[in-house]
C-alpha cells in the first residue's frame, strides 16, 4: 500500500482496477496525475462502481472519451462490449495519448472524469462541459 495518505491508496486501487499497471508509463503518469487532484470522496465514488468501466484501446480514436448512458442496444455498447452494469464507459486511446502532449491528455481526462462524476452522482442532471468543469472543481482536493 502507498504511504499513510488514504487518497494514495485509493489512486493505487483505481489504477489496478482500471488495468493501468499494464499500460505505458505515459498513460500511467497521465491517469495518476489527474487522479491525484481528486478528493478522497470523489475517488471513492469511482472505486468499484459497477456503473463505471474504463477501457484502454489499441486503436487511434478520440484520445479520451466518456460515453453515457450506456445501454446494450447502443452502437457504442456493441463496439466496446461493456459489462451489463456499465452506464458510463470511459475509453482511452493508447496511440493518441502516446502521440499528443501529456497536458492535452490530462485536460481531456479531467473533462471526461468531470462528466463521469456528475453522471454517477446525478444521472438526470444537465451534463454539459461547463457542468462537468464545475463538477471537477467541486470534486478536486482543496489545496
């Protein structure tokens, strides 16, 4: 386990749950840096949440994208085959993240995790980019 800081434990757990340990150093660094910004409460909302699934794909696509709500009949569900309980699917394109500046990937991940956190907290709430940004800021650790 990481040091005594519970947020570090939560981050390590998410990295493992999301399969980030098998990914490139660049993807690990991106995800870890962004997760470090979140409060313990926000990290807990992501841990073992059956409604959330994170996939890293080997194809060039959007670098990072959150799809929601996921229903079995949606084209995206047929394309990525999420679990039956998944309602939010966050997809990271390994080739795109490898080629673009790390700051761009981190900004995109913040945006899409903001959308994700907002949807998980309140699925019927308005979820525009400004709402996701506000959710991200509300979910970030106080510094």
